[in-house]
C-alpha cells in the first residue's frame, strides 16, 4: 500500500513534468514563429515570380519585334524560345497556386479581399471533390424539383422556389469555381462564362410575373430543365471516369473538373454524350425562338420575355460553337497523327 506521504510527491512531480512537456504557450510560440517565416517566404516567392514574369513579358515583346526582320532560321529559333517562355509561365502558374494572391474582381465583390488560397494538396483536392459532389447532389435535387413543378404542382409559389434554387445554385457555382481557379484549376473559355449567363437567366425567370405569357412557356422551360439535369448527370459520371483514368496516367492535372460541355480529353473512349449535348443546345435555340415569338405577341407586356430570348440565344451560340470547335480541333489533330504515321 502506498502511503499518503509517498503519493503526493510523486503526483506533484508527474504534474510538473506533464505541464513542462505539453506547455501550450510554448507550442503556440513556435507556431507563430513558423507562421511568420511562412509569410515571409510567401512574399519572397511572389515577388520573385512577379519579376520573372515581367522579364519574360519584355523578352517576348522584344522577340516579336525581332521576328519581323529575321530570316527563316532565326524565326525558328525565336519560335523555340517562345515555347520555352510558355513552359516557364506554366511552371509559374503552378507555383502561384500555392501562394496567396489578390482575388479577382468577382471574388472581391462577393467575399472582399480575403485570401482563398489553399496551401496543401490535400486541402485543394478535398475542396475540388466537395465541389463535384455539390454539383451532383444539386443536379439531382433540381431534376426532382422540375419534375414536381411540371407534373404535380402547377403553383406559382413552387415555381418561384425552383427558380430561386436555380439562382442560388449558379451563383454558388461561380463563387466556388473562382476559388478553384485561384488554387490552380485550369477552367477556361466559354465554360467560365456559362454559369454567369445561367445565373442571369435564372434571375430573369425568377422576376417574370404570373400571366398568359409565363404559362405559355412554363411547361417548355420545366421540361428543358429536366432534360438539362439528366444530361448533366450523365456528364458527371462519364467525365469523372475519363478524368480518373487520365490522372492515373499523369495526363491531366489533379485539379481538373467536370464541365457542362464537351472537352478534348473526353474524346478517349465513347463519344456518346455528343448527341445528348447537341440536342440540348438546339433545345436552347428552340426556347429562344419560342420566346421571340411570345415577345411579338400583342398581349406581351413583360420585358422578361425578350431578355430571356436573347439569353437563351447566347447560351445556344456559346455552347454549340464551343462544342463544334472542340470536335473540329480533335478531328484535325487525329488526322494529323494518322498522316504522320503514314
């Protein structure tokens, strides 16, 4: 049996050693020091990359001037140097994905000057996966919402809830995509603008008042929403499978995303999505034509009708022409490979 006189000295010694080993103030002090060092390194790296970018920009400008008066051999050398400059800029882009940077205009308006850069690969991948799951879950919710409004509840209140959900969904996508681009995701071209246009369209639909014109277009719009959600559901599973294989082969960046369209990397394997995509594009054109006709109706007094017609036309042209461009470029590239092999 331990006596009280023997236990208390041992207990006091144990507590003293425990506090010494696990002192949170000392640990926090070390953390603050490392954080200051990290901040200093980030500023140094950002400054160095900025200077290098400026030098490369000046070099490219000088090469463009020289190319006008050079012979064929020198032009080829200049082209090789430009290729090296582009490769170096891609390296800088990847480096900047791990450094704090100023937000773009849109993120500044929405979030303010808040650093949204995720510093670890684990955090970047987790945010990207959460973005993909968000798109998938919302696509399913919107599909069932459109089905409910079309077949079960012909009510203005439920229509407003559905349209508000569309506005919130597309607004959220634009914010999340901007954060992903700040962290190195290469979302380019029309697919960046697509969700902004869709946000505007959903907002106009939300403000369209009840009336004969609205009822004439309501069923067509809800049916289109169901089809669009169905195609997006197919795209998610097909594109995610393609990206998984290409990432495993090291041919795609880990932060590449599924998009609501056709990309060149989707050419590998089946191209069964193309008919679904083109049908959806022409449905957008059909929506635009229908709305233009409604805008010319003698009873039409709402500005939303003509504005929606223009927006659907913009979506059709952007989606259709971008998909055609990708398909055309891929066919030309494949033909070039065949001719080279022959």
